[in-house]
């Protein structure tokens, strides 16, 4: 936890003079999505509040917001913890991703598309793979899909998917071999980018639907092995 708090203190400047619960929840959501707080982590009010320089009431409101987003869970007399997902949670995350991401690609309109940020996410993943940093590769994969959703130019869609992608990171934490999970999708991300660069959104949608189905199957397989066939996800 000490390392996470040190990293979190770097975000304090982002609060500026508007240290609201919403801004705090944005920071914590981003940190969860980047893998700094694994599932089951107890979040210290004193530690996080001190790192960000916010009041206990502000932090508790931020916790409440993230609990509503299913990223945190409050346990009576124990505190607030980063949520441990169930198999059913993972399946629902991918169901949502398929509905939203495929719809974004389907609705792109006529090419060319603004793919600079998508290409940057592919390069980010390539660098992570070169450095054998598999956690960073997982983050780059999430960034790729976040930028894919951003092609819709819809703040509402971006907001919806921010918490979905943060939950996805919680699923990735359970994977015991992140290289085996993420590395094949770096190639698929590049192929999807090339297909969009060619302006073939129908083929891109088909590729994406297959991609997400394969990813779901792989993640669920790991979940069933790691947290039990009943999928309870209990700590």
C-alpha cells in the first residue's frame, strides 16, 4: 500500500482548487484502471486522504461514488475494499463492451478516421512488450479500447466506459500469466488499426466481435481456475 500511496500523491496537483469528491473518484478510478490497486486491497482513509490532501468526508463521498460503480465494496466494521469480481461480472463486462465497442465501429461513418490516439496505444503496447512489462501491456490494451470508444466523440459513452474499463482491470489482476493473456491481442490491436486505416469498418466490426469473444473465453477460463467453479469471487 505504501508504494500506491506514493504514486497517488503525485496526483494531488490534479485536484487544484476543486478538490471535490468527483475529482477524487476520477483519480482513484484511473489508478484502479492502471492496476495500482488490485482486487481485495483495503483502501485506507488516512493514507489516501493524506496523499491527496482531502478531507475524510470528501474521500468517503468518493468511495461512495466508486461503490455505486461497482469498483469498491464497503464491508461493515472492516472498511472499504477494491472489489473482487465474479465470473458473472466478467461476462457482463464483456457483454457491455461488445454492445458499445462494436456499435462505435459500426457508426463511424465514412473514412478517413481520426486514428492517431489508437495508433499511439498500439505503440505503447509494443514498447511494453519489448520491455517485458506485462502489466503495462494490459494497461496499453485498455488504452487502445478506450481510444476506440472515443472515436464516437460522445462524452456519455466515454463516461459509461470509464468504469467498465476500470472493472476490466480488476479482471486482469486475477490472470496468473498476463503475458499469455495480453501479448496475442497486441497483434490483433494492430490488425484492427490497419483495417480501420483502410476504411473497412464492416470488417473491423467483425474482427472486433470475434476478438472480444475470444478474450472473454480466455479470461473466464482463468477465473474458473483461480477463484473456483462456482464463480463466487470470495476473498
